C-alpha cells in the first residue's frame, strides 16, 4: 500500500500518523517560512529551487537517454564504481 493515502482534496494522511495536513497547517508552514527568510528573500529562494529542479530533470533525462542508447547498441549497462572500489584501487 502507498505511504500516502489521499483522503480529501488538499488533505493527506500518512500511514502510521494520526493527523492530516490541511490548509491551516500549510498556511502555518508558509508563515514560518516567511518569518525565517523574509519576504525579500523568497523570490530568490524560489528561483534557485527552480534552477535546481531544472538541472535535476535535465540530468535525469540525459541519464535515461544514455541508457537507451546503450541498450540499442547491445552494450551491457555500465558498472558504476562505488567509493569502496575507488579506495581499493588507490
């Protein structure tokens, strides 16, 4: 079963938790964010968050494209080295 269960539009119940996240809770979280960062800093934070998400999506799309190209050529998927393997080789 999903960890998130939709109960009402705008309200989410987490499995194992007693409460729901509704409009009042979301409003309280937004007020706390405004108090912590200030009104002038919020557009800058939103802009940087948007840039980060855009870069993540671009990297994920490139990763998928590389996998598809390798599968079309009949190559096995590339092994990714772990930090453990890197330290043994050094």
